[in-house]
């Protein structure tokens, strides 16, 4: 897409953008959990339906996913899901009627306007069960959440509630799809902001 309008048209063709597919919660440093007070400096977290996105992904690429799973099952260290790290961590493997869907999550932030403190942090994911070239295409990227904040968002407050509301099991054509948020990546400035690290 080369413009906002063309991007919007493309997204509407691929996703249900109706209200039932989107939920929202707020967090702030003054509240222990989610915040409902307008007077607080709150961070807004918008959650599009991950279930709908995963079902759409599977409906378009299920055969490629099953074929790729069979291929990496007989080779070692050809991709992240059959790497030594994955084997050491004993990541769950798919069975006949169960698909263990492993997601690689990433996040980064950007300002709407350079002179404004308002920034957005999209939290996205790739399905590692797909071949690399397929998982990395724009339309196969899953949008997990969008964080909107006037200051640096506190992900230590955001992530616990976010992960508590995200789907863990989805039914798809008689198959039980178990969703795992297995890996997380970001550039160093984003890692510093998300995990409170000090850069030297």
C-alpha cells in the first residue's frame, strides 16, 4: 500500500474491523491493575481479535503449515522451532488433532507527530509454524495489540493483563489450535523501554 487510504482498503478486505473484534483496556502507574479513572495519566491498549486473525491465517495457509511442520520434523537446526534452543526448552510439538502454534512477538514505538508526546507501540507476531518467507510477509503478520501513550509505556503493567486476555486455544476445522507466545524480539532501544534496561 502506498497511501493511508489504500492501506485501509487492503486491511478491510483481510480483517473484520467491526467493534466486536476490538477490545480496549487502560493501565497507569497509580493503579495495581487496569485503570478506569479518566483523571489518571493512562496508557491505552487496543486489542484486535487475535482469534479471528489466526483463523484467517490458517484458512489461507493450513496446507503450507502442515507441510512445513513435516519438513522440519526430520531435520535439525534448520529453523527456530527445531533449533537446539527449542529442543532444550521442550517446546510442545503438534499432534494429529492438535496444532501447537508458536508465535514470535515483537514491539517497537513511534510518535504520531515529532512535536507531540503521543506515541504508539504496535505489538506484532509471526507464526513460526510457517515457512520463513511466508511468515514474514506483511499480510501474514498478526497484530496482537496497539499501545497508545503520552509517555513511555510501562510494559511491566501492560503485559500481565494483555497475556491474560489473549486466546490460548482456538478451534479450527476440528483441530485444536494451542497458541504459545514462545519468543520475543525488539531492537535495543525498544528492549530498553519494554524491560527497563539501562543502555551504556
